[in-house]
């Protein structure tokens, strides 16, 4: 019932909520029932207005469908009187990959600073561990450091930065003073269970940073030399996914062939100049030795810079992501980080974007 959850939060001032949240026995964290999907709609509208970049969070029916189908575990924080304070989702998607995607993290302005995000994600991580998921990956806004530090407090580790990922149309009250432009996000991985031991094949240029990410995240990957029998196919196979609400595209390389440089360059040109996408991101399997062979052969030709690693991202294993932007205004000093490791990783990502000329 809507009234059972929805309270006039405006009648509670920040001091009232802080006092009640600090007495943590008055806050409860639980999974959202599908019939209470309006709670998420109300929270997103309070914090983002109509600007949030995933339209489904404004549709009660779609939220309920995802919960019932098992595609999403929706977590809320609320006072024991039913007043909603925050939300976070664990998304499995239709393919049921071994790693969950955490997102739709929303905390009302009056309840910020009370570690609700940390408590919700800890609740989700405990469930993920018991359900045998290997980990949780998430994108934390780099417009401010707060979400990143909350991830770090839980034991999550930065694994990359997606530059220009968030559309400039998204308005978050936590960064209201900033001039509107595309914002970047930090990638985080929170390990919840050990994955299988497996070899990783990293291109020489990025081997050191990939090794550092693998070590920091604690995944069971071992960077190895190429097997002598490894070779690329004659033709490449890719899958393109255009994301309209972000005005960008992702490309998954299923098979690296001799024509990969030409295929990726042509795909980028089509997406940017014909479809007017602001950015293109390419995913390569690190468990496929052909990735290393192909990237070594075309490093100087490919206008894509290093973005990061998605541990255990697909059934096929760990993924390296490269990124290419189209005249996006990127200022490193405007991108917040939450740790020394995150800062050094961001410096590497920005430097590689410039080295490859991947913002034109």
C-alpha cells in the first residue's frame, strides 16, 4: 500500500533524520516488495527530478516486473515508521552472469552523511555471498568522492574509469553547483566469493596496470605468456550495443581477427559520425590469447584508450575495456577519486586517452 511506505519526508528536517539515523536501531534495510515499487519512483524523483538516465526507474510496472522476474534485487533503507531514505539495486540481467551490477543508488538529501549507502551495499553483498555470486561491480560517480569512499569502506576496489559516461542531462543534487557536462564514473569491484583460477593475456602496453588491478581486486587471474599455438582468425566478430539514454555504444569483441583494426575503426566512425554517439567503449576478453595478439599488432592504429577491467564480467571471464570519445570536454582536476590507488589509475586512463588521440 502506497501510504504504508510514503511519508511526508519534507516534514522531517535534516537534524531530525540525522538523529534518528544515528540511532541505527530506527533504520531498517530490506528488499523492496514488487507491490511497493512506487517507493523507488518517489526517491528517484526527489533526488534527480526527471533527469535520471535509466527510464525504467520511473515506471512502477517495470520495476515490479524486474523484481518478480528475478532480474533485480531492490534494496531500500527506511525508518521504522516507513519513511524511505535510500535505495540500491543489484541487477542480474537476463544472462545471469556470475557478477552482479549495483546501481540506482539514491539517498535523500536529508539523510546523506549517515552511511546508508554503505549499509545497503553491505546488505546486498551479504546476500550475494550467500547466493554464490562472485562479486559486485558498480559505477560510482566521479563528480564527487562520497560514493567512491563508501565503496572503499566496504572493501571494493577501483578497476577503471569510464570518461564521459554520464549524460550532461543528469542532475544530481549532490553536485548541483557544477556546470552541466558529461560526467565520468569510477568502476568498482567488490569480491564476494573466489572465482576459478584462470590465465589472463594482457597486451604489453597495459600489462602493468592490468596486473595491479588484478592484484588489488583479489581475483584468481594469473597473467601468462602467450601459448605458442595462439593465432588470430582471418575475420573478426563483434556485437554492438547502442545505449540511447546515455547516447553511447559498447562493442564486445567475440573473436579477434586479422581485420580487427579496420573493423573497429569503421564501427567507431559509423557510431560517432552517422549515429552521433558521444562515446564508444570496446570490451575484450582477457582470457582469450587472441586479444593480446590483435592488440599488440594494431596498438598504434587504434584510437581507443585504456578504461579498465571488469573482473568476472561475463561467463567468458574477465574483460578489458577501451574507450574512445567524441570531443567530450574532459578535465582531470574535475574528476574526483576516493583513494591513492584510484588517483593513480585515473592518471593512467587520462594519459592513455591523450596518447591514443581517442577524443576527437
